[in-house]
C-alpha cells in the first residue's frame, strides 16, 4: 500500500472524491461495503448521482477499501480512525447532519440496489442522519 496515512477531508472536492470512491470500489470488497451500509448512522448524500457514502469512510481524503480495512484492523489511523472525528470534519465543510425522511427512503432504495431486497433487514432507520453535497 503506497499511502499508509489517514488524512481528514479538507474541502468539498475531497468529500466528493471519497464518496465516489466508495461507490466505485464497492465491488472490490462487498463484505466490507455491506458491513458499512448496515452499521452506518451518518451519511453523505450526492443529489446529482443519487448515491450515498458512510461518513466514517467519506470523511477521509483519498480513502480506499483497502485503507479502510487496514484502519479497521488496527494497522493504521490510531485515534484518527474515529467516526466522530470524520463526522465533525464533514460538518465543518457541509453543515450539520439532520434527519430526513425522504433521504431515508432514497438510502433504502440505494442499499437494495447494491445488496438486494434484504439489505437493511433489521436495521433501525431512525438512527440515520444525512448531509448533502
């Protein structure tokens, strides 16, 4: 792995790039992608592409599935690998996360398109909060 550091997003472009990377690389590690989708509470939404990204992934600049898995396994990131920290970095750029019934429906449709009809079975959707690009 060439870049073994974690760096928080610093601007709109960084967030957009990480959200795009999550969606484009989902097939590389569908188990990790599914785990993130099922456990994420804070979501970044792209109204143009109608895709979502989990805050803990999207909050890092140049994040990849490989880097995320390494951080999750404890090999990099240390205290920086923290959903609260990534959420705050994103909020400093895009504003506060909020509940949104319409985006909850959109997130469900998006997850089902990736993972099938039982993608979110048993998930408490009331925990979801969103911020849009």
